[in-house]
């Protein structure tokens, strides 16, 4: 199973997810995750890892969501960086803001420690349901902690 999530790094809640039955490239999920996240919590910045570095993702974020995608540029042997928004990112990249992405890795760590790395279900449909329930339980747990304090 391939699970991609979007996380609000201020409140540490999951704002969107995409589940596939087989491994695939991260960039294929980006458009869905960005739209889910933007509907739930609008943001000025969307921080992603290098796997999401493409001109299409930068343009969707800037033009449709009126936000900035903070994605480190993939360095290749050729020196010229293609794409208007990718060249802009080279100048605007904020290292301090990018380090907030570590909180997303923390969420994955919490999820795996709490529920384990493997699903108990055998069928794809039930595995996807199990993962959805786990993601929802993480969010409910976060809200319960916020209300108790």
C-alpha cells in the first residue's frame, strides 16, 4: 500500500490523504493532496520534499491556490533549471520554513508506532479502510488532546 498524506504542521492534524494499492511516484498524488488540504485549511505555503519538484506542481500551487510551494530543487547534471516557477523557487527557497516538513515525518512515526507498519486486513478494500480509520483516529486523538488541555 502507498499512502500519501498532507499535514497541518501548526496543529499536527492530517488534512488529506491518498491511498493506492501499489507503490507509485509521489508527484502523481500531489494535485489531489493539495486540493484536499486547501479545502480543509488554506495556507500561504505548502512544504514538500524533492519528490514533488515539478513545474506542474509549482504552477498549480501558485495559480490555482494562490500559495507558494516550498520544494527543494532536484539537482541534475545540466545546469539550466527549466520552468518559470522552479527558477523562482531557487531564489525564494526558505530553509527555515522547509524544516517544518520534519513534523510530517513525526506524524508518520506516530502512526506507525501506534498502529504498526502492517495492515491486518488481506483485501485491498479493507486495507484502505483500515488505513483511513487509523488516520481519522490520529486526528480525533489530536483534537481530544487540544480540548482537554
